[in-house]
């Protein structure tokens, strides 16, 4: 299987797409085709464990990897000692037609682990396959969860380093501590004075700079990305949509071939794009429901066909979705535009220069035949957490609650009661203060830190505080670097120099 750039650039192999992250023309790598998964194959997934399911899907894309290579990488990534649920990504039942796909059982308690536990293995294999002897220096912009997941994944992996930029005030206390206490000799964490879009735009600019690449090269390093612009991040995410479907079959919730809906809490559009790829491979999906918080640029896009970033950036209780420029949407646009790279390049240029682009009526119709979209603000999200806890005793985090709420509204509006899977992207303990306030009222969390709130949530729900949150209380802060928006190149160089 070869990979093309969304902006029309030349073909590369899977390992090259993973190793270099972003195409030289600034576009994102997309597979030449979506390998079909037959009904028989789909049925066979029901007999498999998570690693076997993942192997089935990954093989179809990673053609320049051997099957033993893929299987060894998967065994190391989804090691049962690192995930606190033996199913890795269990599908839990809320009601007869509503399920929750829990993607937060990995080491950093967010769905990013599903990809970032695997990516370092794919990266080092890709470096070997391509004779790359320079250190693979991963640069990451994070809205909170990617950073820690990338640091954990790449920590002390030989031949790599991992540098993370996070917005100073854009992440939760637990998220910040998770990053700044990270161990490892090859990890760097830098606070940027700005929001997530500033961090992401800055990192993209560094990737696009020949001058910066030369400076990095002079140090025997080559840049790569662990953001969801990297195809190596996307491909492991396709797996859990198939896995959830197999779980629903095993639970008797659906019959083979029945369509299901997925509702996905969305920021950079990576998670839901993987669902779209799964659907394109033949997974029976009716609607993909894109759930946003108050930063509802995507809700407007799916309604009007215009992507317009000229709007206020809100800080919400679901910070990992506080994004106005959703990078992976570019990959969906590419499909929507019949893979016309030139058109994508034009839209992206318009976005950069005049902050918006318009896809037109017909293409919008195409989008709406597959996707639905909605949003929930912080108050609605808190109500949803409380409602789900009071009714089902199920505790969800703020991001998952946005999706749950959007599903509720979607069903009321459309009457579409197809079996739906709420994709749960984080543990409630990652956002303990907001979750506790939602369940018990704001007074309950007042004056309490994240750890006290975690204890209160444990008492309330009986769900134990994860060890990873507990240990944060005593870990020393190791990373204190800070920089301004225009000082990112220098900050990376300082980090490399150990300053
Ligand atoms: C990253 C993240 C999201 C958004 O996922 P995208 O792939 O960027 O759309 C949602 N929820 C949580 C908890 C996250 O960490």
C-alpha cells in the first residue's frame, strides 16, 4: 500500500509515512485505498482478543512490515500489565441501545494511549527499514492528553527523543502534573504562552521550515510527529471501531451486518476520522456523530459547509477539545473532494490567509450523508455527567459527557435510535474537579485540589482512583521550561542542548 499527500504530493511507503509524519508539501499522508474487510473477516474478529483484532486491521495497511513485526509491536504496546482492563478497550452496556467504548484504560488514562503505546514501536521499525540513522526527534503540540501519552510512549526508547509543547493555561492540573513529572532521559516538556492552536501552528511551522530542519540535521537528528497528523497515530485508532463492533456482536446487541452509530468527542478530528476509515473499509456504520464543546467550529462546518476560524476561543471543562483548527479534517476533505489534491491545497491556503474556506452545497450533502454534528456547553456537559451517574451509576469524564449529550439531542431531533456507541476518551479521574462538581454541585469541589476531588469521587462511585493519579502527589516536577509563541525553535534547540 502506498500513501499520498492530501495536497497532491508523491507516493511513499507506510513506514516512510510513519517515520516522517507530514508530507513535504505540508499535506497529510493518506492511504492509496481503503482495504476492504469482508463480512466473514468481520465475523472472525469476535473470536479474537484485542491484539489479534489489531493485527488483522494493521496488516492491511502496513504492507512493508512483516506480520511477526506487527504482532511483536502489538504485544509490547497492549501489554496487559500496562492496561488496567484485560479487554484493553472494553465496550460497556448502558442501555439496550447505548454502549460506551472505554478507551482510557492505558497508562495515561486517555484514548491517546491506544495509538501512542504502539507508535514508538512502529517508528523505530520504520527508521530501520529506511536506513535512517539519525535520532528521530518527536515534536508534539498537545491540548493535554497527547503530550503525556507521547512522553510515556517514547520515554527512553533508544534512537528517539520526545519534545512536548503545551498551552500554559489550557490543560487540567492533573494533565499538567502528568507531563511535568515525566521521567526518562530523552523527554522535554515546554509550556507555551498561548493556546493549543498557537502550539499546533508553531509545531507545524517548525516541520515546514527547511532552515530548522537543517539545524536539527546538523545535530544528527530528524524531526517527526506524534500528533494525529501522523498516519501511525490513525491506524491503531481504526482498530477499536472494529473491536467495538465485534464486542456488540458478542454481546448479542446487534447481528452481523447491522449498522451502528458512533458518537465521538472531537477536537483535532483524528479519532472520528479513524471511524470514517473503518466505515470506508466496510464496517457497518450508519452515522458518525461529531460532538464538540463550545468551540463548535465543526458543528457549524457540518451545518453550513464553511470552515471559519474567526471566532472566540473558549476555555472549557473539556480542554482536549478546545481546538479551532482541526488538522485531520483535511483528510476527510480529501475524500469529499474526490482526492483532488490541488483543491485541498487551495482550501488550506484560504484557511491560512483568510481564515476560512467553503466546500459548496454538493460536497456538504456528501458530508451529511455520513456525519451528523452537535455541541454541548459546559453546563449541559455537567448535567449529562450527573444524569448518567444518577440513572446508571456510570461515571463519565467531561469529554465523554459532551458526546453523550450530543447523542441524546441527535436522537431527539432525528428519531434515529440505531444502536449507538459513545466513544469514551478519558478517565473521569483526569478531570476530577469538574466531574465532582457536576455530580455533587459546585460547592462540593470548592477549595479542593484534584487529589481531594479524586478521593471524594472514589467514595461516591466506588471506582478506585487509578494508581497513575495517586502517584502524582509525590512525584517531583522535572520539567519547567517556558517559551513565547515565537520562541519555539529556540526552545527546542535549548531542550536538545540540555539547557
Ligand atoms: C484528544 C482528545 C479528544 C479529541 O480527539 P481528536 O482525535 O483530537 O478529535 C477528545 N477527548 C479527549 C479526552 C482527548 O484526549
